[in-house]
C-alpha cells in the first residue's frame, strides 16, 4: 500500500512539473517573441497643421480665350468720337495675346477739323502682360501694332500704327466661366501712312467692355 501511495505521488508530481513547464514556455513565447526579420515597423506621426490660404489670392477659373465687347471713344484732343470695340484675348498665364478692332466716328469739331476725319477704324494685335493673375483684379499691359484707316470728306487713307495699352480687369468668381469687366486706355502712334492722312499725329482710344470665356 505504501508503495502505491509513493507511486501515485510521483505521478502527480510529474504531471505538475509538465504543466508548469508548458506554462513557462507559453509565457516566454509571448513575452520575448521578436518580429520576423524583414518586417517594417510603422510609427504614427501627427499630420502637419493646415496652412491658411487667403481666398482673395486664389487663382480662379481662367479660360484659354475670352471675347470682349463694349463702347469705345477716340480723341486727338478736339473732342470724342464714339464707337464700338471688339477683342479676343488668348492665354491663361501671365503672358497672352490680344486681337482687337474698333470702329469710331470722327470728333465733333466744326471750327477745327479733326485729323481722323469723319470716321476711324483700326485693327491691332498685342502682346499682353497680366501683372497679377491671381485674385479678381488684373492690371494688364499691352504693346502691339496694327493698321488704321481714317475717312475724310474728300478722301481716305491707311496708316500703320503702334499701340500701348493699360487696362484694369475685374473677374467674377464663377466656377465654369471666365467673366470679366474691363476698362482701359490705349495710346496710338502712326507710322507709315498714305499721303492723304500724313498729318495725323496720333490719338487715344478709351473704352470699357465685358469679356466672357468658357
């Protein structure tokens, strides 16, 4: 009987040691396990704070072509000849191109006839520079050349011309259309001219317009 008790105790002790060894192995495996070689460890970092943007400095939609139309007036200092102006602006960036035409009446001056006669038409091409392409306000400089024709009571003549223009445009904040209001003045100097209009020394052309691009 005593031998059986001793044998039973030995069996129980062996079972207890086995369970303890298994528990120790489980603790070691969980507590000291290393990540497999080659696995990347990621560290979370806080994103940078958002940068505040001034809405007035954002660049709105800019059409590659805008058509302008509006009233104009020409003068050599003796009056103002009213008329109509048309223009097409090309380009989305700071530098662009402008093709324009204007048709005006002669200056109403009875005592001293106007050098531009009873009417004037001009056709010009310009290289333009937008001095502030972001935001709603756009000061624009333009330099170019073209052809003009002055009509008088007894004759008419053509002139080659050089132009310089200063304009201020205001762009509306429309998502899918480039709509602008513009006001500007152009100085015109004649070059080679027909004999009938060689006495023309130059004139100024001022006007306002609305421009739409899609």
